[in-house]
């Protein structure tokens, strides 16, 4: 049976640097400069997060369709998933 980081430490979310941050920045809607700024703010917070790797792996494993997780956008996670499938093939 596989073990996932979030399984071994179920409290990882409360260790995130985004606790107390503006959730709109992590779940921006639409596009344009304002959204780009929100994404940049979220990514800057993720960059210093102690659980960033766990967070992005959670988002990849659960196929989160929205939001910034571990400093990645949904589009970036799609790219990671594609790359991993290619490597695994
Ligand atoms: S990586 Fe980003 S979204 Fe994930 S817990 Fe840390 S700050 Fe929050």
C-alpha cells in the first residue's frame, strides 16, 4: 500500500504559510493583470512554505482543478502530470 506525505502527517495543512492569507489569491478567477498579481502573491507565499512539497503532491494526486498548491497553478500541474506519465512510460 502506498504512503502519501499527507497520510503520514495529516496536519500538514495547518503548517502552511498560507494560514491567514487572502484565499482569493490562492483561488483567483478570470484572467488579466489583477489575476496575475494574485497568482504572484500566492506563489510568493508558497515559496517559503515548509509543506510546499506535500501540498503540491496532494494537489497532483487528487487532481485539484483549481487553485495554487505548492506554488503551482492548475496548468502547471497538468504539465507535471504529463511529464511524469512520459517518464513512467
Ligand atoms: S504550499 Fe502554498 S498553498 Fe500549500 S500549504 Fe503552503 S502556502 Fe499554502
